[in-house]
């Protein structure tokens, strides 16, 4: 594999016709950084014009988006409040950081959904709510054995961000989509049984297995992939409306 970009937050490499994005540590700091997140979005825009690239695979290092890191990030930007009216949403001392986190993640998701390439997500470790939605935005979703999805928004009284309600309600019956969001957590095996995950990969050689799965879809011509993706995405046309609705509720 040939490395293209490598920093403390993410790494971009290429193997033949596959672009690979590895999400590394400090992901919550990165997602709220305008320049760094802008660099990654620029990369997505550039590969959309590269007909030699047929697939984008993104995956996370184990536990870089886990409960500990999310809790640390929220405690830094959230106001300290006393127990009180449960109808009140949490306040943030650093609202600009919170809004950047939400808006930047939504921009990533819209770019991935609209990308004229096959998009594959590989997930491993513990994944908290915002990034569960990001993972489910992909065309194909692979989870490493032992992966756990944490519905962290329930713990903090936050809304399920990252487009999670949108993707779950498109994949499941309304009642099941609600049930999964109201859980404390669910496993990769549960997600697989409900059709939310394409396959569970072994614990060993996760990236190698992920690339092998990706290579199965790079044999088609670029035009075939592009048209298939555009037509299949017809049911996702309302994603932008969903994010506007979310922004209105949150006064973003």
C-alpha cells in the first residue's frame, strides 16, 4: 500500500483501485478541527473525479471512538448541571465546538453517501453513537468480531447524531429502529442478524480481510458502479432534508 497522508488523526493510503482511510486516535478533537476535517473532505472531493479509484474503504483503530474518548470530549465542552428537569437538553460551554462536531460529521456523511464510488466501512472495538451513524452510511459494512455499538446519547441526554435515526429507519421497521436506538448497546452479531452489517470478520488480520472484501466489488467498470450507486441512493435523497430538520430542532 502507498501512503498519501499520515498524521496523528488519520491516514490515507492506496492499494490498486482502492483508497483507504484509517481513522486514528483523538478523533473527537479532529472532527471539530476545521482545517483537518477540511483536508479529509477535500480528499473525498478529489477522488470523486478519479476514475481509477473504484472504492473507498474507511476503518477505525480499535477503541479510538469508544466511550472513554467520547466522555472525555463531552466533559470538556459540556456545562456542569445539577439533576433537575429531565425535559431540558444538556448545555454546552463550548457550543461552537459541539456544533462543529455535528456539522462536520454530517458533511462527511453526505459526501460518503453521494460519492460515486463503492464505500465500505470497517468497524472494530467499541463505537459510540455519532460514529455508528457514520459507519451505517456506507454501501457495505463489515464489523470485526467482538465489535460493540454503544448508544452513548442515551447516557448524556443527547439526540442520536451522525444520521443514526435516518439510516436505521431506512434499514429496519420503525419499531425496530426505535428499539435499537433506545438500547444501552448492541453487538455486531445482533446487527448482523438484523441485516445492518454485511459480514463479521475474524479478529486477526482485520485490514487484510477488509481489503479482500473490497476487492470483490472493484471488478465492475466505473460507469456501472456510478450508475448503480446513484440509482440505489434514490431512497436516500431525503438525507439533506433530514439534516436540515435536525439543525432546526437543535438551532444549529
